[in-house]
C-alpha cells in the first residue's frame, strides 16, 4: 500500500509540473479536504484509506486540469468570512478587500446606514461591509441565477439580514425598487475585449458575464455612475473596484457624472484598485 507521504509528494510534484506556483500550499489544502485534516496531524508513513485516496486523486486531477482551487474546495475566506463558491460565481480575491477597507474607513463612525452591493456575485463585499459597519439595510443585486444560488448560501452562512434582488443592476425596474442608499459598492465586470482573449487558465473557468465589461471594459462604470447617482443620499458614496490601468478613465467617468471628491485608492501592491466619489444630491 502507498503511504500518505508518497501520496502527498506525488501530488505536489504533479501540481508543480502543471505550472501551479504554490504547489505545496494547494496540495495541503486538497489533502485536508480529502482526508479531513492537514498532514501535520497524520503519521505520514502510514497507509492511506483507499476511499479517501481515490477522492484525493480526483481533486488533484481537477486542479491539474486548471480548475481553480477555490472551486474545488467549495469555500474561500474573504475578510475573515467563509464564502461559498463554485462554477458560475466569481472567486473572491484579496485585492477586493481594498474596497471593503475603503468603505469601513469612510463609514466607521456612521450608524444605521443603507448599503447596495451591485453585481454582488458571491456577496463577499456586501457581507464583509455588513459585518464591519453599523448597517441597517444591505441590498445585494445579482443577475446570474448560478451566482444567486451561492449568494443565498452565503447570506445564510454568515447570518446576514441582507435582501437579495435578482435582476440586472442596469434594469430600470430593479433600480426603481431600491430605496436611497448611503453607500453603493460594486466590483462590476471590467475586462475588455483584449483581456477576454488572453485570460489565465484558471480565470477561464469563471463566468464570462462576471468578467466582460464591454469593448473597453468600462460599460458598467458608465451606466452605474449615471443610473445610481440619484439613489445616493446627500454626501453618499459610490465605490468601485477597478482593473489595471482603469483608474484615470473611471475617475473621469465619475467626475463627468457629477460626483465630487473623486479619488483613486491603491491596493497593497501599490496598484490602482478602487475609485470612489461623493454624491452632490
């Protein structure tokens, strides 16, 4: 019989040969999912349970094929919250925590605020804001039925009082159903046509409708900035996550739409990551 150590080392080697940078970490995560505990809690020279070994092999094959680790695990941490993910929903990324950091800093002294999370996906942004601010109403708007399935799971998992609205954030009927908001956040589709032709292997597994933002990647920024300005309370904030090299363009969009105090916030890697503006209503 093959030992746990032999299984682990073989899997790590296969992931490494498949071009996966942090092969040790990912092997450990998949090992834990299959065997129930991390390697440190086992006698790695002991023989593997046959059923768990076969399951581990299936997980490794999925990862070698390019399927994202997060989808295989079925859950990923975002801002210290557990977030369920899988086919049909965008994977939460650490870069996006910059948006939450910005919102928390701006509204940390406010009470009973109303928040919209547009193009909500898994709900990770809105749920993190709700957990870290005094939120009276959280409204999550998402169009994809596949994503809404995970959105509902995550609302339950994190004991949220959020209201989910199924529909396009650009649909006038959806917009008319919404109250006034103090804070609107969104990580909209922002890849352009060129980006879509050059996706990383793992990103190709994610839903295209959550990635493609039009020919220049800016369609959702233009429309959300225009359509939702009237939904913000006086002094309310609109905060976007942006893609690489989109800071100046999105700044221009918000300025032209009549927002004040428009600024760009950088992420931990010093890349432009967030653009925000204040309503003049």
